[in-house]
């Protein structure tokens, strides 16, 4: 790509200083993950969960992270080619949305009359892209930080004090959120439709097998496996059909 033929730009993007600055953010993310795991473990103990239940839950969570990690790693290749390895590593460690990062970087360079694929992209345009990527995600963090502590109160009020309704409300909210996201992908074209359909069917099949035969490890691997199978289904569909409709 044009960016890779600009040595000055890539020297900045992949410099030791950039890797050091990005590494600090990644270390913070790792520290937060460790803190959340420790607090979740302690909360489970206070709730009366057994050691085996806690270990099973943590193992299931780690395994379920494999699928999204593979998808992010594949998308990271495009981001590395446009903003360099250090920033790609940092941004996807903190946010994990390749499409947002690419769009934000493109928007940042456009303000100075460039595009991500242009020859001679300047260091200033690159810096502008990084700032747009960074500040563009601040809103998510602010909203989450301010309103997340109050969500349980909202959930209780929606349930009007009826405990039996709370699990139903939580399940409906999750189904609505994931249904909204899946609907957008289904309407984007045949590769995306295939990914959603095949991934969903794979998840149902694995859970059915796990329930019928009472196999715990299949339940733990179901989500990650369904994501990876859905991802490959989309790739195969794109190659064979060329992204029809």
C-alpha cells in the first residue's frame, strides 16, 4: 500500500517510542482484566459458589475469548498496514473494533486532505488519525463509567420489585442487543449472512449435544467454536459467490 512506501511515516508509526507508549496502555488493560478476575472470584466465594464452579466459570470465560480474539487478529492485519503495529496493538487491545478504528483513522487523515492509501501521507496526518481514533472512543468509556453503576437500579425498577421478572428482563436485553447487531450483519451481503447463519446453527448444535450427553467441555468451547466456524463460512462464501447481493 502507499503508506508502506513512505519510510518517514512508517519510522514514526513503528518507532520504539510508539511501541513503549502503546505498551503502557496494553499493560493497563491486562491489569484491569486481572483485577476483574480477582473481584469476580471473591464475589463468587461470597455468593457461596464452590471452588469447582469458580474454576469452571473462569475456564469457560477464557475459552470463549478465543473466537473473538481470532477474528480481531485477522482484522488487525489491515490495521497494521495503515497505522503501524504499535497503534494497532494498542487500539485493538482497548476497543477491539477493527471497523471503527479504520473508519476513525480514515476520517482523521481526510481532514488534512489525505486518505489512508495515499502516497506521501505526512506524519501530521498520521498523528491526526491517531488522535481521532483515541478521542472517538472516549464517549464509550465516559458513558460506561458514569451509568454502569446505576444499571442494576434501573433493572430493579423495570421489574417493579418482582424478582421472577429480573432474569427475563436481563435475557430479553441481551437477545435484543445481539439481535440488533446480527440483523445489521445479515443485511450486509451473502458472506455476512452465511457467517451469522452457520455460526448460530453451530452454536445450537453444540449446545444440544452438550445437553443431551451432559458434556461440560463442549459447553465451554461452544461459543468460540461457533465464532470461528462462522468466520470461515463467511470467507468461503465470499470466495465462492463473490459477495452476491
